[in-house]
C-alpha cells in the first residue's frame, strides 16, 4: 500500500520520471480552484424553514432573498398574499419564512351571504378577522384549513330568542340557524296541524319572538236549530173581504247540524258544516182570506125613515158639544162603527133611551145633530160631563 501511494505522488509531481516544477504549479492551480469552488458551494447553500398556511417544510436553497426562496419552492405569490419577512429581505441559513396566501371565502353570517378576502390559514383565523363571538356556531371546525381555490363557512352568532308555547314564555340564547332548530333544541315538539308565528326555515334574528299555536281538529259540535214554517193563503168567497181566518196553525220544525271544529290553543277558531239532518218537519200555516163583498150601508132614505121626525128645541151649548163631538167622533154626527156607541157624542143605547132619545130615533146615529144635542143637554143637566171621555174638550 505504501508503495502504491509513493508511486502516485511521484507520478503527480514528475514528468518522465523527473521532478517538474511546472507540473507541480499547474496541479496546485487546479487543486486551489477545486477547493475555492467547494468553499463557495458550501457558503451559498442554506437550509430555510418555509411555512405556507401552516404547512411547514425545510428547504435547501441557494436563493439570497425571501422571494427567491419562495419562488424556488414553487409557491406563486400575489399582491394580496402576506409574506414575512418581506419578499426583498435577505435570508440566511436557518431563516424562517411565513407565507399566508390570500383566499376568497364565501361566508354566510346569520343567513346573509358575502365573500370575504382573508389571509388566515384556517377557520379560526377567519372568525377572529370577522370579529364574531367565539361561541358562534360554525358549519366547519375552527381548525379546518381554508382553500385558495375557495371555501364556504356558515356562521351563526348567539342570539336571544323568546318562545311562547303551551301557555308558557321562555327566553333562551341560541346559535341555531333557523326557527325549526330553535324549537327542536328547546324541546318544543310540533304536531302536523300546529302553527308557528315564523316559518320553520326562517333565519333566526336577535330578540325574535316565536309563538307556537296548538291546533286541534279532532273536535265536533252538534247544534239543533229551528226551521220556520211556511204560510199558505187560500181565498174564500164565504168570508168577507178584509177578514182572515187561520184554518191550520203553523208549527216550526227542527234541524240538527254537525260541525267540524278547529281549536287554536283551546279556543274555537272556525267551524265547518259537515252534515244536516231534519229532526222535525215544519207544519205549514193555512190562512183563509175573504173575497166576499161587504153589504153596502143602508140608504140615507132608510136612515131618515128610522128618525121619528120630532122637532128638537133650539140647540143650547152647541159650541161646547161641537168640541166634544170632534174629540169623540171627529165631528161625524151620523157615525156607527158597530162598537155599541152611536152618533157624534157616542151615546150607548141605554143612555140614549134613558134620556128620552127614543122619541127621536132608535139610536143617536139616526138622529139629527139638534136631536143629539137636546138629549146631551138632558144628560148634562143630571150628570154633568162625566159620561163623556172627551168631556175635557169642552174647556179647550
């Protein structure tokens, strides 16, 4: 082995077996260049830690600036990206470079959607940037990384909600995104017919009031109502005109109605008719109406014949009796209404005959005005004006 090394050295420094200074000098130049190159290589090569959105890697680089190192690591930078130190800063062996790439994240914040530009690497950083409550409900974990190609995050912040159900009021803080979730979280179960003041898919807002109305459609009601009877009118020539006779009394009928009820929180909100059953038929009322002509009043000649023709004395107190007659019979001295009172002063037969009126006529309506005043003065002399209901008119 020693002999081999000696032979190599002799060959390296000799030419044709003789020691050559020229060859030694040339070999020394080549050796120096190799040594200097090796030193330069070792001096420019650096190991740098590169952190891109939380992904850490160790990079061997000859780059002198941050931008060169990042570019050499195949990371493309844009103006909105955040780089620390700055892209122009020089790097040394052991340097740490942090890169946060810009991302457009679609955010639904309490139901309102918008696109947010962020350099945060994960959802936690986005939440901090937006300044929302840390207790907010998120659609993805806080540790989830945000993608440069686009991400979606739904955020529901805590809200105070009042729930009115089953006669009770309760206030709660919730991060539920819609009314249906709020009621479910609160343990309020809804039947198919129940109603809420807000739709189940409505977004929750702070200080919202949700009223639950319990609807019961299982109840019915039965009501009995009266049915009016009809009236049948029949004309008859055996009955005088203007007269009516009920030949069959009318009787109301009854009907039973069944309704389907809708109760809201125990109170009737509406009813729908389901069936109608006649329980008693009405009886028609029958009325006979007369068509027979009434007999005409006796002729004036007959009236005169009924009067005896006896002359009456001159009329005394005529003005007084005119006033009373106006009240009693509207001043009609021959009136006969068939009510038992006759003439202008409405004498009954007993009074008329008792005061001597029979000397003139059977009743006062057949006597003349003078004859009636004569009989009236006789009664007046004995009894005053008390027999006349309209005696007061004498003083008017």
